[in-house]
C-alpha cells in the first residue's frame, strides 16, 4: 500500500483550491489516470466543502486527506472533527425531474455517490468523521 | 473567478458570460447574470471553456440563472411542460459552451445536460437562439 497525506489544523474554504491540486497530483502520482483523478477530486471536493461550510460552520477546522492504494483500488480518505454526519444516509435526488421542479442544491452527496464506486462512512474511535471514496480496479496490478 | 461579459446578436440579442476559473460558488455568477438580466438580457450563453471544475455550488448557480431567465418567459413554461414529457425540451434562453472534461462530468452527473444545449463555440451557441 502507498499513501500520500495532506493535513490542515485549521482549513477554510480558501484552502479548497490547494486541496484539489493536492488530490489531483497525489492520485496521478499513485497511478490513477486523469479521468479517475477528475472523478475523485470532484467527489472529495464536495465532501470537504460540506465539512468546512456546514460541519465547522465556515470556521477553521481540522481536515486530513489521504490518498491510498489498496491492490488495484484507489481510495481517498477524508477525516474531520466536525459534528457527526453520515452523507451516505442522504436520500438521492431525482435528476430526471425538470430543473424548475428540483430544489436548488442537494447535488453534493449525489456527486460523491455517482463519481465513486463506493462511498463508506464511519465514526472513528476518537469521534471523527471518516469518509472514504473508493475507485475499484483502476490501478495496474504491478502498482 | 473572473467573468467577462459582452453582447452579440444572432437572430436575437445574446449576452455571453465567459467564466475563468473554478465554478465553486454561486455568488459571482448569479450576481453577474442578475445584473445582465436587469440590463435587459433574456438570452445568455455561459462559456465554460476556461472552467476546470464545477462543484455542486456551481451547478446551483447555473440552475439559478436558468430559473432567472425562465421567469421572464411564461411561454417557455408551457413549452417545457410539453417538451419534457417527450424528452425534447432544452432551455431556449440559456446555452452552454464547451465545458471542460471535468465540467461536463459535473453537468452530466447532475443531469443538467438533458435540459441545456451544449455547443463547441460561442458563434454556434449564439446562432442557436431563435
């Protein structure tokens, strides 16, 4: 297993651009292609944004992002210390309804689900939120 | 994010909003579109060719621009009701130009590409307004 980690003790939305750049670079460095990087960056960006804006109430908060390989799978693990929130319990929107009948917003978790093969949430033993974005079978076996 | 705007005339007057940078918040685009709308703009092209990423907040901004233009055209509502039932409806007032690969991914993931025409160039988009 290989991994690359970025940690902030007090991240804000101003750090999102750097976070996206880290994720893209780490994914490419660990053997993912540009398409996989695009999916995971979009998905993780939504989760980090939710954490910073809603979890921490737009105040600086601790955030850790780890890009890992597990065999042929590529994972992005997001850890924060915001109040517990499990996005996998959010009901999916109906994206086939016309735009005027849809509520504004509510697409962040949908993007997280659609752009990954698996989205896993758990509360850690030290009461942090851990959200893992998984792309299955995207790495060469020799990685 | 930087947003440049200018006017072009095809069959009807069209306002081009050219976005540069990640579309990850709604305020700037919505404010720019509202200002254009108050100046009389009823047909808008969003040039997304220089937008590396579109987040859900960016999608919300596009949604708000769509609703803003829609609010000025009651006929569009009737056409939408008929067209949506036949899967043929596209917004007559809002068109998109050349989203990047990741931008298109966000648009299609949200299903926005079903209702919004996407063109390769601004002239093609301008010419499409009737």
